[in-house]
């Protein structure tokens, strides 16, 4: 025995939203590592890898540059992220500042 099927009611369709396009880019801020005579280089490298998400070679380069020249650019990012990274590194007693690019 076959039963007659009743057609399902059509569902309203919603238009597909257009992909969001960034309207403006956030201004960049530099996170700067200053040389200090307190922290061991291995600790600084490890801290940069952990909190600034640098690769080991990049963190080593940054640490050596700060050691030799007194200052090194860690990352350039938007202000909120720069403040976060600087705060995390400062909490480890590293000397870090931020400045607008």
C-alpha cells in the first residue's frame, strides 16, 4: 500500500550575507625590547617565543640585537595586542616599551 505524500511547505530563504570587508586597518604599534643586565639571554629568548610568539631564531636575533645595540623591535601590531605583549613581558621583569609606528 502506498500513501500519497503531501508536499512540504516551502521554507523562506534568507539572502546570503556578503562577506565582511575590513573598513579600515588599525594603526600599528612597535613593541620594543630594551637591554638589561638582569635577565639571562636564554630566559629572554624563551619569553619572546612564549608571549610574542616569535620563532626561536627570531627571538634569538631580537635578544642579541637588544644586547648589542640596546634596543630591538619585537613585533609591530595593533595597540591592544602591543599592550598585552608588553604587559606580559614586563611582568617577567623584562624592559619593554611600545610606541606608535
